C-alpha cells in the first residue's frame, strides 16, 4: 500500500501514471486514493465550475475518487485529452459522474461531468 511519502515523492507524470498502456494499474489508483485521503489533490477552478454548472456536489466528486470505479485512463495528450485516470460513480439523482485525476507537480482534478 502506498504512503503519503510515496505520493509526495512523485516528480513526473510518468511516475504518477504508466503511460505505456491505457489499462488502469492498481498502483495508480492506490496512489490517487492515498493522495485523496491525505488531501493532496487539488480541485481546479475549471472542475469546480463544471461541477457547479451540472449541479454536482463537491462531496460527490471526492466520493467518486474515493469509492468510484477507475474506469479508464487517458495517456496521450495529442488525442485532445488530459492524461489521467477517469473515476466513475453513481450519485444522487440518480446519475453517473466522471472525475478525471491528473498530475502536474501534484495530483489535480481538471474536469468533472455527468456521463
């Protein structure tokens, strides 16, 4: 199980994510969940605005990272997508949301939306 220190030691996106495959690795998810538990993930203004626009509560965003399924991973920015793991979860409504967790000097959430 990764630790807070393991998360803080990450120094590149390549250390945060295995960019050789779109398969989500257990270690990637474990590191992200440690970062979430330790409050080391930044929720960007863009993600907050997107969540507000769609009526997604901040608690649901963190719940998706904490308990949602890591459904997919984007590895190539040239395809127009931010590198990172996409977590999906059912929330009140009922509806499903997707929360992307990426890395640039630290983990961050660049976007949130309803699926």
